[in-house]
């Protein structure tokens, strides 16, 4: 009798453990990426065995912003509590407020689904820990926000869309906005605590990012379309192991970069289409004293097999690069003929940034007409900050080891424009088979460059 009881208990325990394993069945997939540098394996979540949670079952109603927002957040909490789950957005347009992720959650948009984000700033309060142009602060919540999450994803064939009526009004930078910029600059420069960096008020008008992964790990975005953005579109900040693939990103507002990896590592961007009002990819690592304190470079970033229809640059590096940027590989990308573009690769910094740029590779790129040229490197780019605030601590940026190979454009002003600084020249720039059908000005305009090699 005792043996029967023992084996019955053992069987029940095994069934319970099996059920428990199935209900928390999130796993990870390893993505191996070839690059000209040692690229770590990227680990992303696999939700293929996870339970689905439709927002309809949690009370979502089309056209009802409050009900839909509440339903999404309830579904996210349920999926998180289950140890892993898929929050499903069905076909149709769903008006919502902000979305805050939890770990082990996949937000999945069915074909024909549109998550339409409100333009009411009050829907993105209270303030969360975020950033503005390289400085940490408390600001309006990004439309989709993940803080210290692990194993998260946004997938499907649907669309994320931002209503823009109010944000368009905030594109302007009147005096009250600039005064808030000055205040944040000084707070960050003197390492004031985050609780003092409250930037949500009636005059700052610091627009939120569309999607921010803040201090997160193991991130996947796959398949979705993103339309419009108040500010930067996809912003991995202090995050690692990120895969962004098969995305269509269209945003033509002010500061509308497609992807802004900032102080993030092990990032793959592939098979995406960008149609931007700003840079397709803008790699950053924070500004000045804030970034020196965090001391985290953006590192091991690969962009491949992407199409750019518009943007300021195919890839920009900086100017917020105070934490350092290294090991970047852009390969097999196309800029369509007729795109509005300034450079294919533009590296920019200034005397306040410090940091460093090292090991940047670009290869196998085809492009139509470019308004400026193929490679630009400038070390005195300050934009609105030049006359707004003084330099508190001067640190120059070492820039070296930049490799361009097999790049072809139709019409440019120059092939390379490099303006280094006399006390810290740009070093080791290698161009191999980098050509244009027509160069309207000088092919190379250089100041303070050491070891420039052009093999064409």
C-alpha cells in the first residue's frame, strides 16, 4: 500500500512539473552573426510554445482608448505572471494610451491590426526614467516603454501608428523649450540626481520616443510596420541582445531617426525598410558627463540587407557618443534612387563629447544621388548647443579605423569629407572600390587626417 501511495504521489508530481514547464515555456534562440570583428551570439526570446492572450478577452473595445489601454496592460500582466505569453492585438484599429512592458511578453499584432497611439500628452504621464538627446531625465513615457525587462518581443504583420496632431506642434523649439534644454544640460553636467531632472511641464515639450527599451535584455522586433513618431522611433538604451528584423519604418517628423541604439550592445538590424525624416540608423552613446559616468559604449552593432528610401544619412554615428562607439558593420544595403540623403556614413562629434569611435565597417552599398557625399567626418558639430550653453569640460573624440569597401553612388559632391582637429587628427581611413558616377566637387576634402588610403 505504501509503495502504491509513493508511486501515485510521484506520478502526480511529475504531471505537475510537466504542466508547470509547459506553462512557462519561453525559451531563447541564438542568432549567430558574421562580422569583421568578434561578434557575440545574440540571444532572443522564442514564444512559439507560449499561451496567447487576446486583448478582447480583457475588455478591449475598438475606439475606446481607456478600455483598450486597460485591456492591453491586463493582458501583459497575465502573460508575465504565466512566465511567458503572447498578447494578441486582433485585426482592426485599436486606439490606446501608453503601453508598458513586463518581462517574458510578446506583443503580437495580427495582419490588419493597427495600434493607434493617442496624441494626448496626459496619456503618457506620470513621467518615467527616460532620456533626451543623450541626457537621462524624467520625461513623458515613450508610447511603448520597457524598463529593466528581459525576453520581450513585438511581432506580427500589423501596424504601430502614432497620432501626430499635438506632437507636430511640439516640433518647434521656442525659448521655453530651449531654457529647459539648458536646465537639463547643467543638471547632467554637474551630476545632479535623477529626482531633480523632472522635464515634464507646460513649456519643455520634450517629445517622447515611440519605442524605448531601457536597460533591457533579449529583445526581438519582427515584421511590424511603424508609422509616425513623436521623436526617435526605436530606441534601445543601455540594452543588449537586440534583433530588429523585417520592419517597415516610416516617420517624417522632427528628430525621426529610424533606430537609435544608445549605449547598447549586440544589436542586429536586418531586412528592414526605412523611410525617415532623419537618419535611418543613428548610433549613439550618450552625452558628456552623463555618459562618462555610465561608461557604457555602443558596441557590436550590425546592419545588413536593409533598404533606405529617405533619411539624412544611411548611418550616423554621434553626435551623442561620449560613452564610445566601436565594432559597427553595415553591409549589403541599398539606398533607392531618388531618396533624399546627405551621406551614406556620417561621423559627428564636438569638443564636449569625448568618447571614441573605432572599428567602423561599411561594405557592399549601392545608392542613387546623395546631396553631400559618401563619407563625412566632422569634429565640430554642435547644432543648437553652440550658443546655448558653454563648454564645461573639454574632451576631444579619437576617431580611427574606418573601412569602406565596394560602395557605389550615382551622383555626389564628394567621396570623402574629413575635418579632424589639429591636436587630435582622424586616423586610419581606408577606402576600397568606393566610387560615384559623377563627383561635382573635389573628391576628397580633408583636414588633420593621418593615414588615409584610397584604393579605387
